[in-house]
């Protein structure tokens, strides 16, 4: 499954302005410490907003759509890494490499993606990476496009790490404090209810579930029981048999942003990798005919072919009891290898 198209916009020149209240407070902390003998608060450990103001979030979104549109006009996979990271970047690089092989001159008439009507959710959190969520309207379809942006350090650029497609009205509401900031999970010192699965463990748990079908952690649905049923049908056919291998994606390359939901539970975003090897029956050879799939092919198609895919998912993790429910899952082909 290929991801839906996306893209960028113009950058605003920033003029002099008064420092936001949150930053003024941070600047004052060393002076306060010197005067009172208190220990200085370090940004790596202090729980502060991921962004000092929502206007910066809007600039990050415009920069992303600008970069995405440029990459798809030029069909240049190298441009993806300027504005994307993690699973989204893996999908984008493979998609553009496949398209470029079919259309080497680029696509100057590419219709630009427009993401507007943006609603930003900015959490308070400690340490790195930091993240925030943009819930947007797209000119591509009727879904809301929910983009998670992450940043690895104070001098690192913001990049889009996850995309979720959700019907209007189905985007989760996040728990906000009195200042309008969300609650990232985990929060240092938070003694509130704990999710039935820690966000950082979801990728490994999902890979295990797809392999064994056990554990009862994940609710039935298209990303779980139905996917395993589809795989079972291809396990052995008259012409080939299929072996599956699912692997967890780990931080820091694949962070797992998570926020408390307003109605309870935690909304988390995670990545997993999936490998499907088809070995042909005696006397038969595999074939790859779809142009974009063929563009990703490496090796020789003698007896077997392995497809590698990446999935990015948004899930709702309940507190205390219950099952993890998939809100969105996008899976895309990233590599093909003949043997």
C-alpha cells in the first residue's frame, strides 16, 4: 500500500519580537538560583512545552509541505530527509525512487499538497526528542491528516515522523492542562493511571502478535486478526509458499510519541517492519511486473522474492485493562529482493 501524496509552503521572515513568557521564565532561573542558592533547572530534565508558541508550529507545518512538494516535483529521494524522518522518510524515499525510475525527468506538474485548518497539540515534556501533533485538513481527501513532528535536539530541525489518516470527527481529543498544553507519556513523577502497555514496548509487542497471534493485547480488526487471516491464505499455495518475519523498530531512529487522551488512555504512534518471502514451487520462477515494484527490485528472480514493508500506526492504549485499538495504520513497500 502506497502512502497518500503530501507537500510544502513559503517561509515567513521572523522579525524582532518579545520573548515568550515560558522562555522569559527559563532565562530568569539561573539568576534566581544564584540569589537563593537553588540548583539551576536544566532544559534536558525540566518539563517544558515542546514549542514555546503555536506560531512556530505553523511555520514547521509550512516548511514540511514546501519540502514535500519540492521532493515530489523533482522526484528526488534525497530531498525527503530534509523534512521527514523515521517511518515516514522510509516510505517517502522508496516511493520517490520508484517513481523516478518510471519518470526520470521528474514531475513538474505535480499538484501541490495543501494542509490547512491546522489544530496543534503541543505537550509539556522533558528531554529529547520532543514532538508535537498537527491535525490538518488536506486537499487530497476527506480525511484529517494528523502529522507528528519530532526534533532530536535544541539545534536540530523539526521533521515529520508519522502520518495518520482519520475521518473528520474521529481524531482523538488530547488531555490539556490549564495553559492548553498536552500531557506526554511517560511524564516524570506522574502517578496517574498507567497504560496497559508502555508506548515504547508497542512495536515489539505488535511484531510478536503478528507472529503468534497470542497475548490478547491487541483488539480484533484490520491491522490484527484480519491481517493474520490474509497471511494464512498465502502461507502455502499450489505455486508458492510464504514466510513472514516482523521486527520491532527501536528508538532513537523510530521514537514512539505518546499523549494522554481526554477520555482516558494514551494515544501512541509507532513503527514496525515486515518481511514477506515467497518461495516458488519446483520448476517455477517468481515474477515482478508492476513498474514501481520492479524499480525497487535488487538481485535475481530465480526461486524466491522478498518484499520488505514498513508500517506506521496510531493506536489508543487503555488504562489498567482493555485492548489496544488501531486508529490508523499505513503500510508501504520499501524494498524488493530476488533470490
